[in-house]
C-alpha cells in the first residue's frame, strides 16, 4: 500500500473535491457525516463506488432534482444520499475519475467522494473519521486498509468531538423487531429503544419481503425497526416499518477546514 501511495501523482480535475473516509474496514458513519457536510454547500455532487449494488459501471442515481434509478442499481448508500440531499447530484461508479468528470459536466462545483482516501491519484481534501481499534495492524492481520501516511495531509475527525450523532425514532410501535444489515451493528446499541429482538444480516444485504415477514411472524411484532440504510431497500414492500433516522451535527471548525480549502483553490 505504501508503494502504491508513493507511485501515484495527484491529478487536479479543475473542481473542488473533498473525500470523507476512514482507514479501517467497516462502517464509521461516513454517509451521515458526508450528508451533513454536503447540505452546507450549493451545486454539490456525491460520488461513490456503490458497494453492494446489482449493477456495474457509471450510473447517475440523481441529478440536481430527480432520482433516476432504483436501489438495485444505486446500492443502499447512494440511495440514502439521493433521499437526504434533495439538491445534489449522486453518481455511482467504480471509476471515481469518470464520475468526477461526469459531475463536472452536469454543473457540479464541489464533489464529495465517499471513502476515497486511498485514491491518491486524485487531488482533494481528505477528511478521515477516527476509528479506534485495539488491533492496529493492516489487512490481513488487522482492520486497517492502510496507514495515515506522514507525507500526505489529512484531517482526522473524532466522533463526539468534531461531530455528534443524533437519532430520531419515527413511526414507533409497541413491539418492534430490529433488522439491520450494517457493518458493526453494535454501534446502534446506544440509540436503540426497547425491541423484541435483534436480527443482524451481512453488511449491504438485500432483503426479501419474505425475510421480513418471517421476523414479524416469529416475534409477533407490530413493526420492523430499521436504519435508513436498510429502509431505502424495503420501503416498497408495504410492511409496517419503524425508522431509526440518524443524522449528525457538525462542529463549525470542520466547515472551516473545508472553507479554507475552497478559498485556497479560488
């Protein structure tokens, strides 16, 4: 990974680019943080790989106003952005460079890359969410994908200090069964109301209606409790759903980091 980093030369795409990511495998809250940051600015595009989607190549999930595909094509995280950011472009692509150029062509002035610290050949501002782990080794011995290289500038953000998670429970029922397909689902524990059961699935799992019906029947539950990441995949099933709607409140100093970067590029 170090040799890969040293062999890359950052390309300037002629557009402001901010990456929000982390160095470890698994979830860290990138999606709600990126959404909160993007809401501050105009003419924004969100670019991400679209992990877990049932499609390949570049797809415009949403233009500045309209959602243009379904969640099978976009993947769950991209569809969250499409719902949470009504005035932003959302693009999925394995090739981030092509997606950046497409966003620029569509009129974007600022691109947020979801999880792109390792894209060392793209000139950008790197924001990294700190994830603490007792195991500090890199893959395959530990959870870290690569190191925070000394010669690469990045700003490390700490959960609870630089941003704070806020959860709103919507459509609450008396008997709720938690169903979730997120990485490190124990992150939800501090936000959970009382539930009948906790049902954990593999990260990015695409549910069938029958799976959720079976949980409702097994628990004699009134509703399925979901995070937004799973809600966007099952809202069309017509089942009773409750929602843990997570967003983050960001400290002003984080926006100052971005604003200074934007000012220096003008």
